[in-house]
């Protein structure tokens, strides 16, 4: 715990919050634009004396039950709330359910990646969004037009795939994918969709059940992948997994170096798809 820094931050956050933002009247004769200590204490359900000790670094370690109302009363952003909890010696609170909203900014980024095949997947490996190059490259795997939009369910139940792997590559992918799902469950333990997916795949796939029993935990990784397209033939592409800051979504991005046969093939596929 960092008592002095905690007090500095609390005072700075209180000073910057205008009474109107907290739903309070400005009132006459204010010497500073921010909230008075009494006002913040009332909003957070604390005594003025305890808040004073917190701001002066004399209160010891506050509990999470104190920090949550303080963060709400101060109108802290998510990053600021997490910083508050860390200063007080606590792990930041995690949302129970993995957020899966494609923000307007994220959509704009995807729209500008004209020469990359991009899929947006949530923590349960459901395809949330795919751009035209991804649809042209991967077909049903990107669109879910055959009734299945979940990457893990497709793989572990034997759905057809345009991604081809050697036995060693398949084993590596399976181990990483199962470990990644376990990591997501650890991050969002209250998300019923993640728990239901894990239970369903344990029952449906002996291979998944075997890997799940290892209790490995891992984050997403970048790989090279080979795609066998019915018209364009075989393409070998870089596949990078990028975290979307501020959400639990990830971008799975297939690219090829400009000027290579694979890059030209992907561009041609996209042009034909968009013209169809």
C-alpha cells in the first residue's frame, strides 16, 4: 500500500470534481471549484474524520467496501478506479461478464484495414464481426452462415475449416486455445457463457476434456497460418491477435507482406468478394 500517493490522488480527484457533476448545488462562497471533504464523505457514505485520515495517509489500509463507493462518488474512470485499488493494496475489481461491444472507434479501425482479413472475437471465441477480406478468405468460419460462429466449437466438434494444420500445429493450437479459455474464465469468473462453453466442450470432445484437465492457463498468441482457399489455393499468412483496450474483445488479423504472392491473392479475393 502507498499511503502518501493514495492521499495525494484522493485530494486531487476531489478538487477536480465540480459540485454540479456530483449532483450538488454549487453554493455561495466556495474557495475552490471542487467538492468539500464533507460533501465527498456524504456521497461515499464515510465519516469526515475517516476521509481526512485517508487523505493525510493516516488511515491504514482501506477495504474494498470503502474504495468502491469512493470511486463512484469521485466519478473515476475505469483506469483511475483500478489505480485507486492498487494504491490501497487491493487487486482491481473485475467485471463478472466479459464485455463484447464493438465501439465506434474500434469499428473505424477495422474499416481502415483494407488489406487485412480481420475477425473480432469475444472471450468465448465467438465471432462478433468480420470484415470483407476475412469473409472472402475464411467463408463460413468468419460469417457463421452454416450456423456456427464459435471458433472453439467448430474446431473441437470437427466442423470443416479452410485453415490447415500439421498434427503438431493442431496440437499446439488446441493446447493454447483451451488454456486461453481457462484464462478468460479466471478473468471473468461470473460469466455463465464461458462456463457453459467449457462444460459443453468437455462433454463433446475427449481432446478438449484432456486438455482442460491439465489446468494450463495462457494468453492469446500470434502465429503463422496456412489457409486452403477453394479458388485462390494455398495462402500462408501472419495471424496476430490484438487486444482491444477497454473491452474484452480481440482482433484476429491475417496479413501478408506487401508485394508477395499471398498479399496479391488476398487482395484479389477481397476485390472479387466486394464486386460480387
